[in-house]
C-alpha cells in the first residue's frame, strides 16, 4: 500500500466566543462570498449592470443561498439534527449543501433582477463565474473541516486527518474529494472566462457552467463518502443528473452556441454590441 502524501493536522476551530466555535470553515465561506461578489462587481459595468444593483442583489443571493444550502444539508442529515436542533442554525461550523445554495441563490438573484428590470441571463452569466471561484474557496474550508470526506484510497495523494475536531474519520487515507472539485471548478472558470463574450444567448455561460459543473460533480461524488439513496446513487448524483439534463435542455431550446470572435476593427466589449436584443429576450 502506498504511503499517503497528504496529512491534515490543522484544528478546524480557530477560537471560541463563549460557547460558539469560530472555525476555518466560516472564514473560507466569508472569503468565498467576498471574492465572488468582487468578481461580479468588476465585470458588471462591462455588461451594463450597475454596482449598486450588484451590491443589493448580493445581500439577497447570499441570504437565500445560505438558507438553501443549510436546508439541504439538514434534510440530508435529519437523523442527526433531530437529536440536536440547536445546531441547525450553526452553519458557520460546517454543513452547507452546494446545490441548495445554488438553487436558493439563483431564485433570489432572478427575482431581484426581474424586479429591477435587469437581464436575468446576463446577470446569471457573470454571477456563475463568481460562484465557481467562490465555491472553490469554500471547498478549502471543507478540506480543513473534514465535512466532505472521500472514500478510502491507497493512492499516494490520499488525505489523512489527525485532529480530533474534524468531522472525517481519523487516520484513514481518503480521496481528497474537495480538492478534486477545486481543480475542476478552476478549470471550468478558465474555459468559461475565455468564452464569456462569445457564448450566446445571454444565460449561455451560466447554463454551460451548470452543465459542466454537474458533469464533473457526478463523477467526483463516486469518491465522496456519502450514503446511497437510489440504488448506488448518492443524493448529489441524483441532483447532478437532474440539473445537467435541465441545463442541457435549455441550451438546446435557446440554441446556445459560440459566435465568431470579433475582428480587430470591431469593438470587443459587450457594451459595444448592438445586436444583443434577441439574446436579451432569450436571457429573460
């Protein structure tokens, strides 16, 4: 058996305020929110979306995202939280379901954009790019906290937890599933960043992100230590399949694709495009 190359001995708890533990999970979650918002703030004006709108939307997206993420995690672990109801609200200690956060944030962002007469598709495109980076940062918190442990492995990069405060099993080499996801997310971010001004219609970048992310997450979930709920499939497998099919169907319906790259004589910024009205209609 190969000797694992990765050991996580860090205490996931930084300090306590009374009985409340402040951990690395919460720190990375805060950094993820700040970074994702900063990316959207930087890109928004290029797409005709004001910073005031983005800041207002960010509040509701984060709030709804946290509620959705925590709700899916609690429902998935109801046997634990039914015995410890006081822990249901302690999301900063770990335990957020990404898919619940995605759906909650998408609903809040779409309603806020619709109310403020901002293109839902265009806002989702830049929001999706920020979400990929934010999720990657958040997965660093998962790695330290041990809340998303991998299945046992004898591969040389198996991750072993040694601190008693983590949620993973101690001294057992497992797949570093959150690190796999970070690599996949950043690869997708790089590809979609280069294609963000060519994917059409508006909303195409977001749909491509959902389809590509769920494809990768489906395979990564095989090496996550999660209970099966439908034959050999985990909850994340089922949700990945549903979201992948939905995103792919919408891409076909809206005839998503790449437009030709602009010539050197044409404006390259999205604010200079004059033929985006059809894309706007699709994005709504």
